[in-house]
C-alpha cells in the first residue's frame, strides 16, 4: 500500500457507514449512522468533505437521485471494489498491530 492509499480513522468510519446503509448513503444518513453506531457527533461538513475525498480517491461512487419533485437532487454514495479492498487492508493492518498487545497494561502509568 502506498502512502496515499492509507485510510484515516474517520475515512474508515465513513466507508463502514456507507456499507451499512446499502444504497441509502446520503450525507445526512451517513452522519446519523456514525452517531448511532459510535456515539460520535460528526459535523455534516466533515462527513461531506470525507465523502468527496473518498470519491476523488476512487473508493466511493456517487449518483444523483431525483427526489421526485420534492426538493433538489441528492447524492447517494456506494463503496467501490477499490474502496472495499483498501478498507479490508486497513482493518487487517490494525488487527495485526493489536495481536498480542494488552490493552490494559499490568501496571498503569499515570
């Protein structure tokens, strides 16, 4: 994986939320899913910026959805094959780093 291919923590969270939403991944729904699953209140601006950055990297695809005369079109996101592969690699790397690591040291350092 080259340096530009690494996913940051929030990018991983956003991709996972898009995957969970299965085709209904509009910006506001992604934000709600993140809040619901993580308890993290992400700003809508951060969510949209991350969605667009992931799209520009080729990890997400966006399509305009016509709301049928009820407002302006919305953009729905889907994870691409490259996005799935990159997420799998990032999660595998974290898993390998965690192997054998005690999350609670025997003697806490204060």
